[in-house]
């Protein structure tokens, strides 16, 4: 039972969907956690998925039966058309479990495709993507350009009937499962971020495109390098207007940042529940930890910051659903606050559990390692702070 502060005024249907996602998490995802931890240890330096293929298929089937698929996919694309608020609530619930299950389709690339896909791209990519039949990754980061995305060096050069891609991408997530990639490349070196950077849909298996080495990380994510050597893509694979990828890219990143913040709520709720259980059950010097003020304050501070983060997530979700055109500031605020909140809470939770918190008998160390990347990916905290300050300083 999760005893959390509910946000006032949310529709009953949303709480109904939250209950379904909660049951899915408790009956399907949490029982897999031991297996996930053991597979992570035993796989060593291999990119074997932590959820075996057949178990993943079972989870997809269950999630589909429970109507958890396509929550924010518009009805005309075969989805439920419920909007991002529903997705955020469900993301929070499923991320109470450390089982790394992701509900397809991923909202960020979905939002970009909805906005820019041509009728042909809708058939080929958007529709199967919306149904969860195709997966994709974003290929933006390069060895010499991460935070400073306008400094990318990969190029797309005009050729008859299309474009020729050359360059290397790095840290690209989920390459094994992706069917296609949204690849960002420079089409005009003089203009760069002001009309010279474009997006291309590149299928796995396109000649001249190969997936390079795995990059081993401290978490379960094993991103890869991507290599483009004279990779020809026809004009029909350009996503959006040539030169103007940055605007939809910013929007896409805004969706991802809000998603990350929602995921952090789930991690943090789980950690507080673990802290509560430990505090009530562990007796030291003749009293449960729960009776110590130092412990109570750890829990109180965590509950307060979760409540604040949840209000931020709900705010940005409500604005996205209402069609507010620019939620970059709100999504930056929510992302920084929620990711840093998890870092603080996971450290408290580990401390409160003592030695057991440091072991793989508890899910805490898994969250500790895996949540760390969230302060770097999709814009490091410093980059978001810079944006938030600029927004305010420049009015
Ligand atoms: C697990 C994982 C998965 C990823 N998945 C993807 C993916 O699927 N697709 C993709 O394209 N990329 C992906 N990335 C890349 C990620 O988006 C970048 O790592 C991130 O944007 C930061 O870029 P960087 O690592 O090059 O750091 P840098 O840009 O080198 O920055 C390093 C640090 O310097 C500081 N810094 C930088 N600029 C400033 C500034 N102006 N002011 C103050 N401080 C600053 C920040 O603290 C920052 O963390 C992934 C990364 C990881 C770790």
C-alpha cells in the first residue's frame, strides 16, 4: 500500500488508471526484481537484456490487456488519446519497480513523429511505432558534442535524390532493440543551429550505417556508438524541414525531460516506502529507528520533496495536454528538481538501511547506480540551470 499525498483535483479516471498501473507493477514487475538483479550480475560485460525476451513479451501482452499501451497516442493513430498526464501517472507507478520495463511507444520520438511525419513516414514509422511494433532511438550525441548540441560534426551532404551521412554518434541508447534512428546531422556548416541542422530517419541495416562498440556504464543501460560512412538516405527519410531540426528536437527533449521527472517520482516513492519499512522494523538501542528524530527527518524531507516534484510534473503535464506551445522552462525545472531529489533520497535510504542498503539484497543500490545518469542525460543539471536562469534574466 502506498501512502502518498494525492494531488488535489485530478479526475477519477486518472486515479483508476493509476490503480491499474500500480497493480501491474506489484503483480508483474516487482516479482521480477530478484531475477533482474541476478541477471545484471551474471551477464558481466554483455548487453544481454535484463528482462528476457519471452518475459518482455509477456509484460507487453499484459500491459496491452490492461490498456496501458498508447496512453498518449492520439485516437486517430489507434491510441487512447488520454494525453501526457496519464502517461506521467503510469510512468510514476511502473518506476516504483526496478524492473526496467518501458511502456511503448516512447513519448519523445512519438511527439516528434506526430508533429513532422509525412503521410509516407506516418505509414512506415508513426503507425507501427504508435502500436509498439517498432522501436526507435535518438542519435544526437557525438564524441565532441554532448551538451553543446550545435557543435555536432556529423554531416549530411546533398546528393541526387537524397543525403549522404558521415560521422560518429556516441552514447546512443537501446540500439539493439531499435528498428530505426532519428539521426541529427549538419546540413549547413555556416548556419548550424540557426537553419543548418537536420533530422533523418535511418533504418537499421541501411548500407553505410553500422552499430559500433557497446559503452559499458555503471548502470544497466549499455549505449552504443553509431558509425555513418557514406550512408545514403533518400529525401523521403528527412524528418521535418531541412535545416530546422532544433525546434522539434527541443520539444522532443522537453517531453523526455518531463518523462524522466515522472520516472523519478516512482523511484523516490519506492525509496521512501523502503525507508518507512526499515524505520518501523529495525530496532537499535531498544527502540525502532522510526522513533529517532534523525530518521523521521530523513523521511519528512523526502516526502516534502516528492510532493513538490509531483506538483511540478503535474503542472508540466497539464500544460502539455492543454497545448501550451513552449514548456521548456517547466520541463527543465521538473527534470533538475526530480533527478536531484532522487539522488538525495537514494543516499538517505541507503544510509538508513546501513550495510543491507549497500548490498544486492536490496533494490536501493540498483536505484543508486541507475538514477545517477538521469542528472546527465537529456541535458545535464548545469545546462538546465543555465536555461532556467536565462529564461528569468531575459524575461
Ligand atoms: C546512459 C546514457 C544514455 C544516453 N543515451 C543517449 C541517446 O540515446 N542519444 C543521445 O543522443 N545521447 C545519449 N546520451 C548522451 C547524453 O545526452 C550526454 O551525455 C549529455 O547530453 C551530456 O553530454 P556530454 O556527456 O558530452 O557532457 P559534456 O557536454 O562534455 O559536459 C560535461 C559536464 O560539463 C558540465 N557543463 C557542460 N556545459 C556546461 C555549461 N555551459 N555550463 C556549466 N556546466 C557545463 C556539465 O556538468 C556536464 O555534465 C546518453 C548518455 C548516457 C550516460
